[in-house]
């Protein structure tokens, strides 16, 4: 790892806080804006920022210019969410949009080589992330654009672009296989076309157009799944699949179903009130959250290892894979599938059963926290105690 982003762990901690807050807002049936801001912008958007601050410099083999600017961006994001939760939506959305704009410029300044398809996807993701925040501001402050446009600019535009780009780099690397670059580039351009059409449909709020655009997006997602399936099917080395790839594959299994549900809701807008939760559960609490868990468990130990141990002279320096409980992830995946199925059942049930779903989801979050952050803290303490004994 060439570059270590010391600000990324702070973004990731804010990510988990916003995920917990979204569950709290879901439990108390808070207003839709507050819940959506916490879940989409606070959880997903903040993840994308923390991840890109780590991934983009390493894709370029060069440090980001004005590295201290990342801390100012984080501070602005933190202030904006504090204002959101205090009810100051207009000011908060303005500060968030400004933070996202500075982030976009900061990331783009660090990119010199646009040839890798992953870099293209990340550049598009950063652009859509800023547009999402701008649309959020225009919607909450002036009512000029639909609120749904802001949400889907981030989820369909920014999030899916980042997921496709990063996984097209990580999965071949972890499997030690070669990606078909031509097909990956075709995916990138198809994704740009489908996303623009999808967002234009949401801008019009003509749900028949949204439904048609959803099937375009579904086609792009299936093509992405085909590329990943081809990599796994044609593996030359029959070694065990790394746990990170397994996590990604479980998450990807939910993606087409979530998109299909979105297209169905657009075709039957009279059912949005009853079935919207299923769409959100499949795509955000399911696909997105589990993808983020896989990515975070891969990034965090490497950030910490390079930050703390790369130049360490201690005799007892842990291997990077020891900083996360890899052996616990198979059971975590099994538990996740069972608990998430029950979560879906409860969330689609009538009151008061539906109020149990956010509480149950805390089990998934707590399990992940134990395998990653808590394991990491214990490992650092173990190394520190070893160093003290040597002294």
C-alpha cells in the first residue's frame, strides 16, 4: 500500500454512527428526510468519501495534494450532520454540498492517470456524489428539484459506480486472475448512459420513465454480475475464495432483486407506501451495507498496519491479516443471511412486529464491529503490552 489516509478511519467511524442513527430513526418512525439523510448521505456518502481518500491516491501511486484539506472536509461533513439532526436542514444541506464539492476537487486534483477503468468509475462516483448533495440542497432549501433525484444520484449514480469500479479491481486481485479490460470499459460507458437516463427520468418524476430506466440499470448490473461470474468460473487456481470476495458475492446476490423491486414500484406507484421498505432493505440494508462491511474489513487493517507497523522495529508486529478476525467471517456470513431474512420478515410485518427489525439489525452491526474494530483494538493492545514488557 503506497499511501495511507489517516482521515479515512474517522470517516468510517462516522459511517457506523450514521447507520445506528438511521436504525433509531426507523424505530421511532422519524420523518423521511431525517431518516434518508442519515442512511443515504450519512452512511453511504460518508463511506464513499473515506474509501476514496484511501483508494484514489493508491491507484495513482502518488499522495493527494493538500493532504490536510481532507480533515477540513471531514469537519464540514461532521458539522453538516450535526445541523441536520438539530433540524437545520437548509443550512446543513448547504454545508454538505460545499464539503462534497471540495472533496470532488480534491480527489480530481490527485488523478493524473485516467486509463484504469477503476479510476474512471471512481471519478464518476465523486462527480455524482457532489451532484447528489447539490440536488439535496436545491430540494430542501428551495424545492427546485425532487428529493428523490438527490437520493438516487447518490445511490444509483455514485454508490453503484464506486462498487463496480472497486470490485472490478479488488476481486481479480484477490483471486489472482486477469480482468477482461475491454468488457470492463464497455460496462463503464453503459453505466454512464443508464445512469444519465435514470436520473433524467427521476427529474421528470414520470414514473413510467423511471420504470423503463430501472430495467436499463438492471441490465447493466447483470452485465457486471456476468463479469464477476466469469472471473470465478474461469479461475486457473482452485484456491479457496477469500472472505472479502465471499462477502461481496453475498451482497451482489441482493442487487438485481433490489433494482427489480424499484422498477416494480415505479410501475405501480400506488404501492410505494406499502413496499418502499422492501426496496430500501434489499438495496441499502442488504446489498450496500454488506458490501461496505466487506470493503471496510479489507481497508481498515491495511490502513492501520501501514500507519502503525510499516516502519516498526518491534519484534512482535502482527501480520496485516491478523488485524481482522478472518476466521470469524464464514460464521458471520451465515448469521447475516439468517438474521437479514428475519429482518425482512419483521420489517414487512404489521405494528408492533415491524418495530423489532431495527433492533434485530443491531445484531448484524454488533457482530461486524466485534470482528473488525474490537478485534483491531485488542490486537493493538496486545502488541502494545508486548512492547511494554520488552521495555
